[in-house]
């Protein structure tokens, strides 16, 4: 069988790339074609994505791929982060560079939203975790601060949908990413038009929702297929798990959860602030968004000495164990001027030893993440009534052996690490599925088992980890 080439456009908060999957009918091998930086840019007090530069980089990558692979290219698919979006006018004009989810414009908006529609009703209408970064509160911020944008807008598109429009001209929202907006009903799987109208939002701007695997159009004659366009949705496709296991997509954000056949909209799920995001084949990703390796990334940027990530992990391994802990989801860690100082401030306020070296700060961040994972996974176990027997860690964070072992120890269950490139692999697998090369989701995961090397971390019995879990010292500190 001849080799077929599938292209994945994979955009993250720190970088983007165009990658090629070489498919021989059984194995899928990755080749990176073009990588480019990403990040928010400051513009008159706001933090925005330069989507026009990203589109130029995508075109550059596709041109390189066409030069390298020629007529072997079978399809193209896009995945990105969730919640952010663009607004287009009737004639296709971009109504400003989109703000990032870390922009300050949404401060306090979520709390004001509850005065119009109660928290319990929003959860019933969406099934989504309450976070100030969610699209719903970004839209309400526009209504409060820049209502003229809605007057000019005809179409709302999430970030991957925008790039699909750039590629094909098709205005549609793919289901898995649409669910991250907190604007989609978890049962009807359509926009929650009644709730949106109660907020005074223009429901006319929301386009058709399409399923993952939908063929949207073509770019230079190459079919463009919507995979699970939300990066975690794609990553979960490439988790080589079987039943009774949890997944953890580990990167800038940590997304920890389980795959279910239907949403859980109970009072317990609401109280635990879990989210029911859309998956492929009608599945639901019951999970929790956790701040993730953003803590380490921002510490690395703030340190006066330059480190690579491997050196930081090595130094952290040598620092004293379980000395100080933070709640990774504390609001102060969303976008602080200095992440190391934010971590030290938390420790001061909770009367813990203050990390006095770079290594101690990183150890604190990694141990805190592992304990947060344990807390969240216990909550998911309780709500689903089923104990996850293992944790599959995928994404860039799966390369961090220290965090992998911390996670196994804190959660008291085995960790299977890999694949590192789960997001783009899931993107490519869904394209193969849409083209009839793979029949089922289970078949897609068998491709991963056949193509990737996985590593296992066994939990070690530790009184110190047990005591740390019992003390729950990473919880949010009391008000001053």
C-alpha cells in the first residue's frame, strides 16, 4: 500500500505547527513540516491573538508541505485551544483582533451574569465548568464594553472555525470546540438560544454546528476535514485507553477526566465545578480544567537565570519534598506579573515555608499539580460511581517524568505516559476516520498502540503523600 499523507494544523498558546501524518494502513508516523511561535500581544491595554500572522504561518506551512509531499496529501485538519473566537461582518471583514482568554476584560463578568441567569440554570443549559475565561463571559464583556461590535457582526466563529473559514470559506462551528463556549446545550447539542437571548446576546451570529469528521471544503484542491477541533477533544481521541481509565491532557492547561456516553448534570457535578465537553462519536468528556504547566512556563520566563525545562525538572527533583503547596487554580496564577512571587505570596498567606530557590518553586508547582489531580480524580470517581484504575497522561507534559511519578504517587494509581503528540495525532486519526481508513474510535486507539511507545509509572507507598492529601494544604487560603 502506498503512503498517504494527512496534514494537521495544530495551534497552541505558545506555538503552532503544520505536521504531516504518514499513513501506511496500519501505522501513523509524524513529520513536522513547519513550527512557529504564538502568544498574546499587548494592544492598548488588552491582550490579543494575532490571527492574521497565524494564518500567514499556516499558509507558509501548507506551501512547504505541498512542495514536500505533492499529490500524496489526502486531507487537512485544524485544531486549536478553546473558548476564544472572532466576529465576522456580512462581507467577511474581521471585526478586530480577538482578545485572549487571559485578557482582563472579563474580570467580574461571570459574577454579574448570575444576576441575570442563575448559576444552576446556566449549568443545566450548558453542563460546563464555571471559569471567567469562558466564551459566554467574553461575549457578555463585549455587550458591556463594545456593543457596536455586535451591531456589525454577522458570524461568530471559534478560533479553529475561523481558520477553517480561511481555508474553505465555510462558516460553521465544529461541535467539540463549540461546547467549550458554555453556550451549547448538553442534551440538544445545539446553541442554547433561550439562555443566550436572556443575556441579550445576538443569537443570529451563531452558525450551524457540525460534527467532528465533517468535510468542509477544499484548500488548493485538498479536502479540509473538521476533526475534533478542540485540542483536548483531539488529544482524547489519541489516548490509547480502555474502560475504567482516566485521561490527563497535560500542557499549558491540565485537563483531567473520563470519557462517558452522556453528560452528568447533577448537583454534585455542579458543586465540583466539572465540565461536560463534547467528544467524538457522541461521547462526553467529563473533566476539570486545571491551571497546568502554565505555572512552570511562567516561572521559567520570570527567573533571572535561563533554564531549559529538563534542567528545571532535574533541580526540582533534588529540592526538599512536600514542603510547600499551592492551589494551582487560585485566580492569582491566571496571569500574574511574576509567577514565582505569586507562588511565594500564596505560601506566606497560608503560613507555609516560602520557597527560597528556583528549584523549590518548581518543586512546589509540580507537587501541587499532582495533589490537585488527586483531589479532582477523587471527585470524578465519586460523581461517576466508578473508580478510574489508571491515568493516561498525554501531551507535552507526559515527557515530565518527575511530574508523572508525583501524579502516580499522589493519586495512588498507575500512570501510563504517552503519546506526547496526542493532539495532532488525534486530529490526523479523525481525518483518516472521515476518509474511511479507520472504522471506529477503538480502531483509532489501536493505531496509537501500534505506532507509539508508552511508559508506565507505578505508585510508591508514601506516608508523606498520604498526609499531604489528608491535610489538603493546597486549597485556597482564607481571606486576609
